[in-house]
C-alpha cells in the first residue's frame, strides 16, 4: 500500500540531510544548528504517511493498535512537560521549534506502531540504508575529502579543516567518515543498527543465496562502521554481536527448543558464521589501520585529550545550569543559548555544544520534573523488556526472536545516550530514537 511504501521510503532515506532552511540560527556570530528551523525531506515523507493514515483510517481500512497504558502515559507526560517548557523557556521560539521536532518524532513512532508492515521489511529497509551509507563512508575514507551536496545535505569536510572530526597521529590528520550525516558518531549509531538488522535477517534467512547476500551486506556495513572510528559505537556493536550469538546459541541448545526453533532462529552454526566473518574483518581493519586505532584507544594524543577535557567541561557547564534552573529547566532546545548567556559568552559559536549525556541534557532543559518523566519512560521500557526476555528460556515463545532483537536495539540506544546527545538534540537523532522505540514495541508482538 501507499501507506507502507511511504513508511519504508522514510526509513531508507532517513540519513539524508536534504532540507529547506526556513530560518538559520545564529549564536555568537556563527551558525547555530540547535536554533535553526528546518524542514527535512524525511519530514515530508512522514507527514505524507500521516495524511494517508488519516484517509485510510477514515475509510475503516486501518484499526488502532493498542499501546500499553504505562508506556503511553509516560510518553504523554514527557510531551506535556516539553510543551509547558515553551512558556518558561529562555527563548520560547527555540523551545517551540524543538517541541515541533519532538512531535514529528512521536508521529513517526505512532505511524510505525499502527502500520502492518512486517518487521522483516523494516529491518531490510534499515539494513539497505546502512549499506548505502557504508559505501559512501568507505569512499570518503579512501578519498580523505567530502564534497558539499545541497541535494543530499552534505557539508564540505577535509583533514585540514579545523573543527572537522579527524584522528591525529604523528603521520598527520586522518578524516573520519561522515556519510550523509552531521558527525561520524551519528553515522556510527545508524550503522550499528544496520549491522544488527542485517545480522538478524541473516539468522532467519532460509535460502542460501539470501544468507550469502546478507553476510556480504553485514561485512560491508561493519566496514563503514570502522571508517567512523567511533569508539563507543564499535564497543556497542561487539557487545550486541556477542550477546546475540551467545543468546541464540544457548536457546538453540536448550533441549525443549531444539525441534521447534529451527525456522525462527536458524541452525545454531549461523550465529558463529557471522561472528567469524566479523572477527576476520576486525583483524584486517586492525592490521591496515593500526596507528589510527592505537591513537583512538590510547586517548593520549592532542585531539583525543582535548575531546576528553571538553566533555568533562560540558558536565561542569551542565551542573551550573541545572543548579540555577533545576525546577523547570531552561526550556526544550535552549541548552546552548542559555549556556552562552548565563555561563560563558566568550566562546566561539562551535564551542557551544550540548552535554554528551541525554539524561543530563534533558534535566537541564526540562528540569527535575522532566527528568523524572524521562526516567519513568526508561523504567517502563526496561520493565517490559525484562518481561519479554524472561520467557526466552522458560517457555516456547514464538515472538521471542524479534523481541530479543528489539531489546538489543534499545540497548544500543541507551548506550549511545550515555556518550552522546544527538538522540535528544538533533533532528536525525530524534527520529532515530523514535524509530527504534517503535521497532521495539512492534517486536513484542510479531514473529
């Protein structure tokens, strides 16, 4: 249907940053992304999907899909607190823009949950999108330059440009891959999800040629991930890979599941085949890029030390802002401009960045009440996930394969939120988070 096709197109094209800038934000004399009002091509697709849904719903073609009341209540509470922050914000216009962005993310979650598109189709859409991004990341790594493209929303990047993400060694500066996204770490988050989806489709594929194609796509996606040199994302990927391999193997080896899980989980050797291929790729990467890897792991180089010190300084900034605005917060989306006005007005524009920890960022912007609402949402997700996984070994659950995948997705999102802010502060990150949440919810009830 048009509805499902539009949703799948939105998923595939989500990493593209093609947009119309309605108002460019300016802070400290420079471009201010967090205050910029933009309409992305992906926004148009999700709004189109919403319009189609209303038409089909009005004709009785679609029906409501019930969301667990505690989960729906926690999401509604977060939305309400974010709305109220508009009226108490440091800059109400910025807060309104951020609130609209939040609503678009919630709309995306709602539409995916209400749809009947199969999870395998959603997983394949994410995997293909990540595969394309991986090819682009690999080309950018080889060329060591990124050309601007208005069509795809790509900015110019080069090793010599100050402020661009690079790995600096004694031999010079090495540009990290961006893909079509604003930062290598954001690209890495998308590629981890893409690799996980590819792996899961590989486990469940019945035909040999499909498994071979998915294995090649998985290796390609991991190659792009390594080109980002994102430490947290690579750690997350290996944690997910090991947990999935061990979990599937143990379930397959449980006596009462041996005869009934062959179709859902695949032969018990498949996880190890994917794991061995991943280990071989990691070995090649370590061999080829050893100096760069050691620089990232050692964290003693000039840029690595600066990155660590900057993040520690961000936590001190967040502590100062929270101490002054702990009740109602500074307003949704108002972290960076409040930082300039109330903490330090002498920095250059690029130095005003949100704290790299979603909970801290939410606490500063929405206050203690908003933090409690977000923590309550996290608690609901954890509780439901725990109940879904508890039955994995206790009894045969025909929905367990996708449920386990959904829980791993939430784990990746939680891990990324500990070390970065994009899931709360940037348009792609917000849509990324709500997409994963919708996939997780659908995974609890689909084979």
